[in-house]
C-alpha cells in the first residue's frame, strides 16, 4: 500500500460581478500527480513546515489541531504548507509585517519565492528574513479528502478557504501550471461539463459547494465541521471508477470520459 503524505490546498477567493470567483490552475501535463487536471493552489507538506520558531497570529496551533483532528506539530505544518504553497504557486502571501496587516505587493519577494519552490529556503526562514507574521486568521478550515487506496501517490489533503489580500495579484508564475484563471464556481463547472477541463472529485465537490454563496464574506463566515472523505477505487470493464459521496451527481453531469488515473 502506498504511503499517505499530508498536503494542503487553498481555495483562493475574490468577489466578482457574478459572485465569488475562485483561482484555478491547470497542472502541467508532465506532472506525476494530477497532470493536466484543473486544481486549486496547494501541494505536499514539507518537513520544514513544522519548524517551531515561526511568527504566527490568529487561531493558534491547538485550534487548528482540533479542527482537523491532528496533533499540534502536524497542524502547524498543514497551515504553514497552505500559506507557503499559495505563495509559491500564485504569488499570494497570507502574511504581513504586523498582526493586522498584509503585504500589499509580493513582487519584491520574487527571488525568495523561487528559492522556496526549489526548497533552498524554508518558509520559517523566509518569514524571519522579511520580518513577516503568518496570518492564520485569514484562513478557514473547509474539507479533508484522502486519495483512495490503490493509487500510486496518495495524499491526505486539508482544504482551506481564504480571500486574496487587498492589493495582491494572483499570477501563474509557477513551473507546475500551464494555465491559470479566475472563474466563478458555476462557470468552472460549466467548462468542466463541456469537456474543456478535467476536475478530480475533490475539486468538483468544493466548486459545487461554492455555488451556494453570493459573496466571499459568506464563504468565510462558514463554521464547517471537517470530516475525512476517502473515495474508493472500483474496477469496471475497461475503466476504474471512483466511488465517493454525491458521485451520481458527478458522473451524471460530466459529458466526457474521466478516469481515476
């Protein structure tokens, strides 16, 4: 059985004319995991994400540990990975120089952003170098999906939601994506139904849930109980099907073939 690695994903939001918009990346086709899939910013937890000497404001580590059902070092690693991966993949940084501020322009950190992506710099070192405080109060717990048994690469992924800080611009300057865009959840689902994108079930489910909200503040106001969901791989003639909650809605809506692998 493949080992399960912790991962963090951030559903990054902003308000648009048609309601809340979400930032989506299409992973480069050559990526070993989910290549060609449309996803939210995120990735695996790095060992250095659990470093204790990190400047932090907002709900403390024990609060996050309770919300995600993990111990405190693991909770810190998950939150740090969420903020770090969001910065690496789209240049949005949930941190500031004071407990109540956020950076308004992340471009001066471009070199360190690349160093973080290459794992030449830890996130704690980056924050210390620039006298920054991680803003855990800008994140909200949202969901927890675990890759099915049988997959070669498996992740225990915690989903967070967050709004883009004022003045910051999400970009696509990452080697892991070949296309990025802002879209309402409804438009993203329509694009998927038309066969123009490919959504893994966890991504589809978060987008479907977001269609219920009229503004970003409504999303951030949610106090969701996070329960782990682990789909099951089921062999079918000529294909592998993934069984998960609300799967009938997923499979009946899609108009193009989808395979778990």
